C-alpha cells in the first residue's frame, strides 16, 4: 500500500476539512439556483449510488434530472469499466433517463490514456470474455499493440491448460490475434478478471520474462522486468446481490501473493482509480472542462460534492482531494460499518455527511450551498 500512502500524502485534505464542512449546515435560505450553479458541482459514483447491478435506482434518475433542470454540473466517476466509454454512456443514458456525455464520464481505466506515450505493446487483462472488449478500449486510447490472454492461449493452449476459452473462440480471427515478436512494455489490468487462473499465469509469465519477451524467464532469480497497473483497488463493490462482492482489489491481492510465492519478492505495481490522487486529479480536470463546455461556467468552484457508497474508495478519495463527501446507504456501506482509521492520517474515510440515497444527498448538497450563499450575503 506504499503507493496509496505516497499518493495521498500529497493530498490537500486537512483535519479541519470535515469540521469546516459542518459549519455551513445552519440556516434556511430561499433557493436561487442560478446563484449557486456556477460555483458548485457533483461527482457521482455509479455502482451502489445510481445503479444496483443492471438496475437504475429511481432516486438516481431523479437526482440527475434535478441537477440538469437547475444547470448544476456533474460527472460520473466509477471504478467500474470493461467497455468503451461511448458504449457505457449510451447504456447509462438509457437507464438513467438523462443524456450522459463521454465528456462527463470517468471509468477506472480512463486515466490509462495518459500512459499511451510510454507504452506500445501492452497485455490487456480483465473485462468481458477475458479482455477482448478491453482490447477495443486500449486501442481507442491509442496503444499500438494490445494483446489479450486469449491471444496467448490461442498461440499455445498449453500456456494454461485449464483456460476457459472454447475451440471456436481460439480459432475466431475477430476474438484472437497473432502475437507480434515485440517484447511487452506493460501489463494493464482494465477490469475484473473473468478467468483468474489464465490471467494470473500469463501475468506472471510476462512480469518475470527477460525484458518483456514472452516465453523467456528471469529464473532462477525470477525478478519483475515489466510494470503492472491495476485500474482500481476495490476489495468490495455492490451489485444486485444482497451482500457486497469481491472487486479488482481481491484479484490484485491474489496476484501479489502468487508473485511473492513465485519470486520471493513483493510485486511493485501502480494502482489507479478511486481513492487515488491520480484519478481524482484527472476527474477534476474532466469536471472543469465539462462545466465550461456544458454551461460556460468558468467561475472558481466553491464545492464539489462526491457522492459514493464505498468509504474506502469514494469517501477517502474525495476527502483526500479536498471535496465534500456524501456517503449513501444504498450500496457497500451499511449503518454500523466501522470506518477504517488506519489511513486517516492521509485521508479519512469518514464522510462530511451520510444520507439514505443519492437524491437526498443532492438535495443536501444544494441546500448546503444555499445556506452558504445566505451566510455570505448576510
Ligand atoms: O469495483 C467494481 C466497480 O464496479 C465499482 O464501481 O461505480 O461503485 O465505483 P463504482
Ligand atoms: Mg460504488
């Protein structure tokens, strides 16, 4: 978790941030949305806030409609992913009943775009059908040679005899591609692995190869020769099941343990996604560009409200970036859950406020801004 600590140590959160945010919740004011809209914005987590699994929450639809009605800007900031942003926003627009633009949308792997200048040939891990959907995402970002686990199994099925691919898939030129001779520059985990065994074996082969050359090995020393990135750190996330499910953070834990048993060394990796600064800095840039594009707002932002269901990703990350944080009870978090104070010295996972659902959270944030405006004008 050194990466986590280092990234958040640079965060702008301060202990008085939570205290500061509390002093605005005092009086009632007549709502004048046109006065607050240019200086406030919202950032919404998706799973457990706007959606549960494939189903949109009615409160989510109403919350976004309210903000659109009053020209208050917002972005969607999810640790989810696995398909091109264009496909996901089309699906979300349909489910939520509002027009969501790619310009207001950040998935866990969207910031990988910033790695395109550094890497040519990447191993794409995770996503539907073991990376094939994510190959398209990686190609859209601009990576030149995007290889999936299925490509490597198709080239030599013995690489992992327990793989889950069908013979037809391994013969299908739209599903698998021939391998180039070039060495791998990086391993990028885009989304949840659909075949942990195949993915972990192939990741180990690439990570401990001689300078990224598949089929070679740095044995007997077995050292890491290729960087690896994980697009989120979620141990848990909320879908339609009654209890939280394991996310990419659980997969990373398995990869790290296998790597340590295999090499005797700790895996060196970079984890992005919420709660890390890399992702919140990227999201803040997206938010500023979006509000100007959509409404022409260029005023300084007084408050950004991060609305999430997971204290570890949404709340800790929002606090770490100096945003207000509103935790909702419709996803991972349940009343009585303990907040993890182990990392509080860098960014608390305690929210500015906890509310039942996203509509209540939006009304709370708007109300708070009205109160702030009233205070400032009195
Ligand atoms: O980690 C899994 C991911 O789907 C959670 O998504 O929207 O709650 O960040 P979200
Ligand atoms: Mg969530």
